[in-house]
C-alpha cells in the first residue's frame, strides 16, 4: 500500500506495521487510513504518531460505522464548510467582545446552560442575552450554585486507545479532519461548520487537538485550559454551540480533556 510520506514517517518512528492499515473512502473520494492500535497502546502512542503535518486520533471501535456515515449524501463541500465556519467565527468573536459574560448575581447561570440544549439554532449574542434575561431567579432560601470559577478542576476520562482504530490524516490542524469527515449534522449534533468554527478558536486560544472523533462522540485534548473567570465563562458559552447529551462539566472546562456525546 502506498502511503503519504507523513504517515510513513509516523509508522517508522513508532515501530508500527504498515500491514495493519485499513482504508476508508471519504466523501471526497480520498482514502482515510486507519491503524488498529495494539492491545498495549496508550495515549502516548498518539503523541508518537502525530507530527506538524499529521493528525492522529481515535476513530472508535467499528470502521463500518464510519463507512456508513461517509456513504451518506452530502450537499456541501469542504470549501463551503470552511467559508460558513469563518462567518460563525465572526459571531463567536462578537459574543466575546460585546457581551458582559459575568452572570447577574441572583440568576441561576446553570439553568441557562441546561436550557440551551433545547435550542437547535446556534447561540448568538442576541439569543444569549435573551436566555440570561429569562433565567430563573435563585430563591433566597436556596443555596446559590457555585460560580464556574469556583468549581474544582477535573479532567474528563482519556479515551481508550488499545485495540481501537486510529485515524492518520495528513493535516496541520485539528479542524481539517472534522471538515473532511463532515462530522455532525445528525440529531441534536450541530452542522460540521459549527464544529470547525469553534475548534478553530480553541486551537488558537487553548491549544485544542483531537483525541477521539467517532460518529457520535468528540473528545479534545486542551493544552492550555482556561484559568480566569472570564476565560472559563467564554469557553462555557462557546461549548453551548456544540450542545451534547454529555458535555464538559464546569470543572472539566478547566481541565485538559473535554468530551461530548450526542444521542
């Protein structure tokens, strides 16, 4: 099998056998190479495989699920996805620049986040203002929920690497594989362009990279997690754009692993 030079270098440096590679054809007709990780593989294996021009991340347990996803008809090409993502990034910047992100003292900010899962549309600065304005008041007899910056830091669980399929995609950024694989666009999972827009910002702000990209799950490594109250609030609001039946908790937002899952 002829492989990209970046993949060949990664296999050689990690002492992995090229014969374990399988091919999945992407929507654009490009081959996606997947490697079955050995039974003793750990997160360090991903680090060894990665290079400035190569993304390596877990695809999951079953390549056939990805083959089904990639056979589905798509109406937007990668260039269109990236163009839409650029417009969404501009809206994200407006939310950051124009909004006072500190919640009103007696409003239950947690309820705003929970309510956000009911909205299929992407949160904009105006819809976020409305959600905050309509947030329920905390009754005086109840103990207020802790502020996000007071939650203890915790990491979500690292994905299992052993015996799972590892994607090897020549690309310099984490958002490129998301665009190529058309991740999203099902159930409550937002369109691909939303994932690309948010991940572009997190690549720059927090050093985000892919750990796992399964058909219904996303796990990110966060090299520089938010630390200040404002950074934590901004990150939390940006996380709303992805929704998710499971998503980072307040404490996990300050950690090095962020995970989403959609039903």
